[in-house]
C-alpha cells in the first residue's frame, strides 16, 4: 500500500477541504466544472492530434493534481491543459509538435466560445498566421505551463494508469466476454479522468466505481460486496460513482458560456472580483 501511494500520490485532507482556488474565493462547484472542462479540452485536443490515449489520460491526471497546489486565479485552465498534454506526450514517449498543439487549442477555444454564444451560426475557423503575435504568446504560455506543472508537483509525474487493471477486474468478475459491459466500463473509466477521482482515491476504487456504473446500467448482477475482492471501500466507490454521474447533468446555455469564458486567468480574476461579496457569504467547503 505504501508503494502504491508513492506511485500514485493523493491529495491531503487539507488540500481537499480548501483548495487554493477556494482560498481565493471560487466556489467548489465552479472549480469542479472548470476542472472537468479543462480535461475535456485535453481529450478533444488529443483526439484531433491523433495522440495515444495513455498520454491523454496522463495529462488529465497531472492536470487534476495541479489544482490541489495552485489556484485558477494564477493560471488559466487552457494554458495548463495545453502544458499538461505537452508534458504527458513526452513522458509517454509520443511527443507532439508545439505548433500543432497550439493551433488545435486555438481552434477548440474559439469554437467553444462560438457554439456557446446566444445566436451561434455556422462556425468558420481562421488559423493563426505563421508569425502572428498570438502564436508566440500561446507558445510562451505553453512553455511556462509545462515548467510550472513540473515545479509545483515537485517533478513527481508518476502516474498509474487504470486500463490494464480494469481488464483484470473484468476477467475476475467474468465480464471480459460481455462486450457491452466492457465498452461501458471503459467509457466510464475515460470519463472519470474528468473528475478529481485519481487525485483523491486509490486506482482500485476508481475502477470499481466504473464497473459498478456499467453493470447497474446494463442490469448485470454481481456477487454481494464484490468490491472487497479488489481492496476497495464501498464509501469510496459510491463517492466516485457520484462524481462521474455529475458530469452528465444537463447544463443551461449560460453555464456552458461561462465555462468557455473562464479558460484564462484574466477572466477568472474578473469573475472573482465581480462575485467577491457573494462568494464571501457562502460556504466553500468541498463535498
């Protein structure tokens, strides 16, 4: 167990109760949404760049860890997400061209703002010019973000990916031949990367939560207390399942627009200034 904690570092209780962003006045609900949105951008960028899933998963886990040591008032989720994917591509030995990554993020962010507007029309993307000042600003932000992730995580970039373990668990539960169950569990596992679960709970608990959601969705019976086989606690499994299901709740257009706007630290600071009195009167404890 001690070795597992070294390989997969988890946030401390103090970090969970009061994240740096919460200390700066951001409600936990908004921080959770911005974390998920940042991970979604990483996944979308990786798909467009035809990046390996292991690199995208590593990037999202590093991204989630980062916000337990740094506030969103200091760095934007867009810049840190871009830096996390760039760093993860090196760690997993499938490097990306810096220009390609910047161009893809520029496309995703501009498209998100357009689609979240009140009257979206046909979207037409205009790529940045080769020597445009905007490109060099994003390039500098990418380099700084990569360095800050390494610095603030203490160069501890070790990540335990869950995919091989999920396959083993499905075999033990005699579900490996059930295509629907495997597909559902794999999908929930990928979606769980958008939650802070891998920074809060051991990997077995996260995998058990994904298996639980898949089997309940498909009405597949399992033995009583089956999660004990994998050294997982029911309270952890239930909590993680709730995190994952919150990702699928319906959102109003105003919520989607707010997330698309708060990808930079400048907009986050502006939002915090406008809502400082409201935030001061609320309880900002994470659930």
